[in-house]
């Protein structure tokens, strides 16, 4: 079954795409090829979700969390943004036109090694615009993608419906897109869109040599290369290179401001100056010229530096936490070691029962061990996504792992 035939809810019931071949640790590198078949057949039943109100209250009572997303006071957050704006004497913008927003866009362009950048209300809008511009310029509407691409799974086929684009799935589920996938594509590609890191693979990344090979391959074939950098910020510690170096060789890059940075929302699309000029026109066509963008841009600007400075420590702690969890043979951690601050954990148990145990741990230990659990294609095995953030607090990695292990049935 092609992923485009699954609804969003059906896909989320099948998020354990790795577990069929990697339930047991093998010590393979992040980008090692495998022959895991894509899940087929009737989608698994989605476990009913607990009341958002009760879950939020329980999570709020915890002193630490192994996954981000703690409820915030929206009123206090807006006040903080307003005070930040007032302290700098910023004037309101009109449809994104202001010196402050232009300076912020220029700052992001420099950070990403691009000629120019444009603020976008959403990453979905920014990425659709990039793919559309390339398709119109080349006349080739085929876009090479990973099967877990956001374009394919989470946008209701907007690339097809709105822009007449066609996704060509060029890589297997269980590793990132590589240069060999582009060279071996059976159809002509106009653009390739790759996610760094790959969220549904637990934050897997290609090696630097593999990434450079992908860039060279696309460039030699005249294929435009776009980066879905929703979580690009977390890649820097793995590559030990600047963001500009990582992005060099990509024709365009999108970065998010609500993921990791924690802003209200919004994104930036970066690329060459002529490309961004066209992107601004397409932003207008998409209805993205919001009358006032200042609150969103200010929310990102006031957080960005501090958020990026904390990532290396978060990645370091994620590696320690992953090893502490993997020490228990009843748990499988992927990828191992994690190249970013996120990874996935596989364990035996029913998602509903695991969620009930999670809530009990939260009440007794005040540690939120997971946001949720999903079934995998292996009967009796569930998976969850963990991500180390500031919400882990001063709880040690071993103490956090000990709390997580309480999810397991007695050995």
C-alpha cells in the first residue's frame, strides 16, 4: 500500500515502521541499508487518547519530561513577547514589511549561508512554494522524496492538489535518502526534497560523506535539492560544522521556529535572491501575507540564540539517556547512538496499558516518561519518540531511565 493512500490517522497508527527489521539491537550505522518491507495490509486500530485536560494537568505537575511539549500559559507567553517588543522599541509591520523583520530575515540567510531568506507563516507553505518554483522553472514536476516525507504524510497531498507535483519515493523506509537513490531513480527527477534529520527514523542522519555525495549527485544531474530542515538545528553537533556549511550545496532550505526554538510558529525559507523574490510572490498567492507578522517573528528572534546554544548539551544528554535505556535488554533504542537529541524506543506492551503506566509514573515520580505510544507491525511491541530538551531539568539520565523502565512488566 502506498503511503499516499493512508489518512493521517491511519499512518500515525503505523508509526513503528522500523520495528520489523530492527526490533533487536544490531549496532548498525544510521545510514546502513536494509531490506525492511513497507508495512502492508489493514492499518492497526488507533488507541483512544486520554482527555487532553487531564493529561495536560498531569504533565504540568511533573518536574521532568523525556519528551517536549509541556503546556504553557498562553497569556503569560504573549505578555513576554509584548514586553520584548516594547523593550526594543519595535514598530508594527504591515504585511511583513518592517526593518526588524528584514533584518531578521537577513540574519537567518547569513546563518544558513544563503543570499536571502523569507519569513513564512508555516513550513508547509514555504516548502510547497519551493517545490512549485523549481517545477515551473524545469518543467519537471517529479519530486524525489523519502517515504516518510512531510509532503507525503502530513499535508493531505497538497503538493499534488495545489501544484500538480508528483512525489517519487526513491529511498527505503529505514534510512535517509542517499546519492545512490538519486542515481538509481527509475524516473526523471526535477527536484529532490530531503529531511535533516529524518524524524520518523528517530532523527537519523546521513554521514557527512553521504550528504556531500547527495549534493554532488543532484548538482551533476541538474536536479534541484531542497532541505526540509524542520529540525536542522539539532544536526550541528553531529556534523561539527556550521549551519552554513551543512546547507551549502542545497538550493533552498526551510527551518522551523516552533520546533526546538519554541516560538509561536512560523518558518524561514532561504535560498538565492531571485528564488526568494519569487517565493515572496508565492507567499502572497498562498494567502501568507499576514497583516502583522511581528508577534511571530519577535517570538522566534527572542529565543533563537539561547535555543541554539543549548542544543549541544541536549544531544550529549540524549546519548547518555539512550545508553541508559539500551542497557535493559527489554528495550531497543534506535538510532544508537542517536546523532541528535531525539530517538525512538521499542518495548513490549499495549499502547493503552503503557499510557496508563506512564500516568501512574507521573503521579508517583513526577517524571513524564513519554508523550504517547504507538503500535508497530510486530504484535505486542509498541514504540515511542523521546527527545531531550530543557524539560528534562536536573534529573539525571540514569534516574530518567529508571523512571522509564517502570513502564515494563516485571522481567
